[in-house]
């Protein structure tokens, strides 16, 4: 491309739009492109329109450039115009999709360069179920909408090079031949910037090679079951060996992989004795399973019981935040270098319910039942706490809260979780004797309950509504299908409006019995 292909033969500028979120170096990439063009004697300018916030909207950087002509000063656009953009660079796959929606990508003109990694948006995370957008839909749209679609996991390439994604994208831009400048000019631009030169050049080369000689994405390896913790006293190790032998001997082989995952999770959450409790709970359901159904009940129970027993509470949050593995991950994400100090600030704002739930059961109940005590405790935690883990006081506070797990079994939260767990499994066990499919759907409903604080309260409320609809479905051959539909409605939106609509329909079913084999839509 040389900027001279205007239909009237008048030279036109080259437009480059960059869509990047906070921390991805979109501004640096725009500056490099401007410096690249100006280094070749071209006119260039850049502008930016900020997004709402990190992961809720990308900043759009726009660069226009044109070669000098007869000493005349060009007039360059301040923003990209749909249908008139030559290059679109998306620092995340869904940003490529948004560029297509905005009309910035056209099949007659635009080279679309995108990183295929995902940084999930707030709307994707907020959805109660799996709210992740389908990446294949965006890929298909990109291939149809762009003159050329050049994609690779630029984030992974940059991380391996010890740099940032903007450098890898700059390399991909060089390899695309969308700009009339040689590779050496791109590399010289990085050197002239003088910041993180070696790492940026490595990432640049990786991005260049990924586009110049694309390689199909390697299939993701199937993760092996997690290693069960082997530490502890000799007595604890003996109990762990006994638990592993129970798993192999007392449960069907198709459920072993999920059981190993579940056992590792609950032991990590509490201790080996809790792991034996987990196996006891799953055994309740396994007693009603059989090979004719592929032992689906046992496998689902192994999954959902582990999640239910390893619930999120204040103690668990503090435990995860003080682990060395988590600190090491954060160091890697921010690219901490030798001699630098990592300083993280953790924000805690527990509700009165969370505070009471952490206390011994009788004390927590007493505070909840006493308006005066509840008001006093509420005032003490009315403001959130910002805990800086680099300080001795901040880290020690989290460490001590994490250490409270040895007393977790006596807490109000644990008592309530155990009661809910027992009631749920008892219901599934009862249904398994009469309606295998319904029992399986009841087990799957436990995925509605997740997180802690307001998220947990909403999920628990939805779970109660779905299970509360069972009397309306009694005796129906399509009861399992209706429970599935209710669960999917509950997962569809945060407010629960779809679930309320589905429940209204279920409430009318008592007068309309389903016929044997009646299809459910």
C-alpha cells in the first residue's frame, strides 16, 4: 500500500485504528507508528478516544499518515471513518469483533490484525452461567469482513519474550506489508524509543514471524487430574492413602477422574478428614447409580459436591490471596523485574452476614438476632478495608484470617453450608429411586450457588426458587426437562427475570399433565 489508490487518482492518507484496553500499550503502539512515519519523512498524527474503563471498553487510537507533496500541509482526520480505514489492530479478539460492528473493517480495504487471546469483559463475567462470547463467531466474521485477517496469540508471544503485547502487534504490522516501510525501519523505531528495547525487539520478532509464517494453533492438552497434597503428619498421610484407596475401590471407574479433582479440592480447602467426608457424601448418590446410565449421577455428584464443600468465605479469600503461587502469578503478570518491589492492595468490604458467618455458630446467630449487636458490628465494618500486602500489618492480617480455617467447622457459615448440602443430596437421593434424569438435574442445579457475599445470596435464592418448583412437577414424565429449563433460565441473567417468567409457566402445569413421551421444547 502506498496511499495513492484514491479513485480520482488523488493521493490519500493511510488510516490505522488501534483498539486496546488499559495496560496493553495502545498509546505506545500509536506513538511508534507516528514515529515510524515521521522517520520516513511522512506527515502523521494520532488521536485517541478513551473507553469507559479497563475491560469494559477499549480506547481507540487513530493514526493517519501521508507522504509530503509539493510542500502542501495535509488535513488529516481526527477519528476513523467507517469504510475508510486501511489497518485495524485489535489487542484482544473481541475488540476485533467490536471494530467489525463499528464498520471500521471492510473487505475491499482493511487489513485486520488481532491477538487471539481473551481478556473477559465485565458483561461476560457478570453473567451467572457461562457468559463467554464464542471466539469462532468473531473469527468467521473477521475472515468475511476484512480484506486480510492476520491473527495470533500476541499476548503469549509477548510474555514469552518478556515484553508487552504492543511490541508483538508492531511486529505483526510490519509483517503485514500494510505500511510502505521496511522491517528495519520498524526495529529502528523501537530502538529510538529507548525503553525496554531488547524485550520489545524480541516480542516484535515473534509477532512478525507469527504473521509472516503462521502456524496453526496447537491443540490444548487435556489437563491431568491435580496432584493430591502429600504433606502433613504421618497420620494425615496414612488417612490420605486410605482416601485414595477408597476412591479406587468403592466408586465406578468412569467417575475416578472427577473424584480425584474433587478430593484434591476439598483437601486443599480444609484437610484430609474433610476429604473423607466428601467421599461419604458422593457415596450417598453412587449407591443409586448403575452402568446402564454410564454412572452419570456419581460423576455429577463428584463435581457438584466438591464445589459445594469448598465454598467461598472470608477465610478462603484470605488464604488464596496469601499463597506464594498467587503472588508469583501476579509478579509474572506485571512483569516484575529484579530489584523491583511488588505492592498490592486488597479491598475487603464484608457485609454483616459475612462477619457473623465467620464467627462461632451460636455467637454469629446471637448477633444476627439482636438488632443492637448487629448495628454495633455493622458500624465496625461499615467502611471497606484496603489492605496493602507489602506491609507487615497488612500481610499478617490476611495470614491470620487465612489461619482461621482450623476453626472453620465451628463457624456459622459451615453449619449452614452443611445443612444445605445434606438437604440437597437427600432430595437428589430420593428422586434417584424414582426418576434418574430428575435426580441428575437436581444435582446440576447446585451450580447456581457460587461466590460469596451478594453473589452467593443471589445464587442461593435462585437455587431455592428452582427446587421450590418441584411440587408443581410431581408425577410428570418431563419433570427433568422442566428443571433443566428453569436452571438455564436462572443462569441466563443476573436479575432473574427469565427465571421468574419460567416459574410462572411451571405454576400452571399442575392442571396440564404431560403424556408419556411428550416432547418438550
